[in-house]
C-alpha cells in the first residue's frame, strides 16, 4: 500500500474546505436575494392595494 504524503492530504482538505465555503456563501447569497425579492413583492402589493383604496373598504 502506497503512503500518501502528508502535504497532499492537507492540500486536499484545504481544497474541500474552500469548496464547502463557496457553496455555503452561494446559499447565503441566494437566501438573501430571496428575502429581498419577497420583501419587495410585499411592498409592491401594499402600494398597489393602497393606490386602489383597498384599505378604505
């Protein structure tokens, strides 16, 4: 059985950590974008309802 040099395993671990970090950051950005889109939709709906006088009914 061939021995894997210690440096190679550390490099692999570092690459995996970097890959995980990129994935987590992508998810965080995606969730933030979804939150912003939802908030914008709520505001647009409120403005629309206000403009047609919905609150007066």
